[in-house]
C-alpha cells in the first residue's frame, strides 16, 4: 500500500510539473488566431511558423480557433477579455470595435521583411476608412482580407436572367417554394428596403447607401412588412445549406453571397445543373472582412507579421482558391492569375487593380464590374438601433411557420389529444374491470 501511494504521488508530481511547464511557455511564442471556419488555406496556416522564424529568428506556435457569428467573437473579446492576437471580423463589427476602443494599431515595422500591407487594393482601404472613428483611422487598425457582393444565385433553366436581375423575383408568386432567403438579418434588411423603395431609387430620390443604413422606426416597420409578405413564398431561411439545394435543383432562387455562388456554380456544372449569379439592378450590399488586433492581444508583433504574411500575393491566391472568395490584395500577379481568356465578356476593374485593368476578361461573380460596384454600398453598424432591428427580425422569424407547417402542428396536436383520451379510456376500462373482479372475489369469499 505504501509503494502504491508513493507511485501515485510521483505521478501527480510529474503531472503538475508538466502542467507548469506548459503554462510557463512564453506568451510571445504563441499566436492566438480567431477566424471564420473554412476561411483560410490550411497549408498557409501551417507554414507560417517557419516563415516567421525565417523573418525574425523566433519560434512561434499557433493556437487556432473558429467562430460562425461575428457577435460571438465580439462578446468573447469585449466582455470576456480573451487574449486573441488577431481576428477576422466583418466591416460593421470593425466599426463597432473601433467605436468601443477595442482595437490596437497594426505594427508596420517589419525589420528586413518587406511590408506587404501595401498590396491591399486602394479601393478596399478607401471603403474600410469609412468606418473610421474620431482619432482612429480604420486603415491603421484593419487590413482587408476577403470581400464580395450579395446577390441572387439562380437556376438559369427555370429563371430568366431578366427576373434574376431584380430583387422583385424574391417576391414573385410564380417562384413559390423555390426561393431561399439568406438567414442574415442585415442582408435581409437591406434587400427589403431596396425592394420597397425601387421607384424612389429610379427617380434618384434616395441612394442605396442611405436606404440600407436607415434604421428609423419607419424603415424597420417597412422591412418587417415586406419580409413577412415574402415568407409564404420562400422554401426557407438558409444559413449554409442554400448552395447545396441550388446545386441539386431543389431551389431556383437564392439570395446569397458571391463566394457561395462561386462554389455552387462550380459544383452544379459537375452534375448538369445550370446556375448563374446576378447583382440586382436596383443595387445591393458590398461586404468586407478584415484582420484586426484586439485590445487584449498579448502578441502584437506576431499578429502584425501574420497579417503582413497574408498580404503576400502567393498566399492571397492560395487562400482565395481554398475558400472561393476574393482577396483584398490587388497585385499584378493576382490579376495575371485571374485573367480568363475563355470568357466572352470583359469587366472594368480599374477601380480595384488600377487604370490598366479597365477591360479584363475575368469571372464576373468574383470580380464585379465597376458599374455593379457603383450601384452597391456597404451596410454599416446599426449602433444603438441594433436591438430594435433584432426584435423586428425575431418577429419575422417567429411566425415563419407557413400554412403547411401549421397544419402539421395542428394534426400532431390532434393526434396527441386523441391518443391521450384513448389511453385514459383504456385506463378507465381496466380500472372498471379490476373493480368488478374485486367485487366478485369478495362475494365468493362471503359465500364460502
């Protein structure tokens, strides 16, 4: 018994020693990254420690975590004070983090390492700078990562291009139960307001940017009205399964993001389904994700090097290929790689790549033409009106049952009621029979 006790004590000491060694790992040798799932090339991530050692002579170990909702990431940093070194929020969360003083500036002193941050497209930098706060220029705190548009993915064998080019298609009864709406309150909000104000947009009385960022009670009420009018027509609200339903031909129209559209179009080709993508003529949302360093980061140096590493042309291309979205990096190497001479159309990308890119044969889904971008805008943070918008969204989603679902629920409740009554009747009959048997036994006992 004594030897067993000594062995257990020795094992505990060893365990504590190992735990202590782990906790004593210098924090400057750890880089904590928080990113969207499936949003980076795994080899790019795995190769960073070697690249960092080559540039600095220092060791680094990556701790990598993923999130699927911007607000969850923000809560961990704002309230939990988690020490993530580098995270990848969307533009409206970058704006919110700047306003709440939750970001640190990106260090641009890389020693002998080139500064690849300059590879970011001036267009992306200009857009992100719209998020700036007093004494905090956004481009000092955020570097663009991926960007894209919101539009309509459609089955070209069932939906004419003319229908897909307008948001009205999502409210068109002839596509009942063949429509999928993105389960994103911000995109749904902007889409509904644009559709509701189509005539005002045509007459130049209002801009897309003003509309999508109008959080007055009147606009919130309008959005609720139009989204509820849409509900009987849609097959469902989708967060990620929409592109698969489109590739299988189960849905014909899907309000979605350009990166998902790229994936779906490629997959559909392999199974003989003809999908295409359009940004409606009324206008839409252009979104941007970027890398930032949170206030509670404990390895700002490695975080800055990591962001710089992602801005290298070859790294940006690999990440684009891995996730299907478009990098914010605009170098001649990327432009050359993305030119597709088999296309029968060209796009004006001078706003993104520079003057020499005014007539380029390139995928229109990934890289929208200047005319498309000019009729779109960025959705900003709803600020102190967020709660009201979310309450409206909850009301819209809360009674999104549909006639069929209501019938199923009523039938199910009816079956349960009938079953319950049936079981009670059975119980009553058994009790009645048992009382009769007990009565007969007592009578026989008295006779005997």
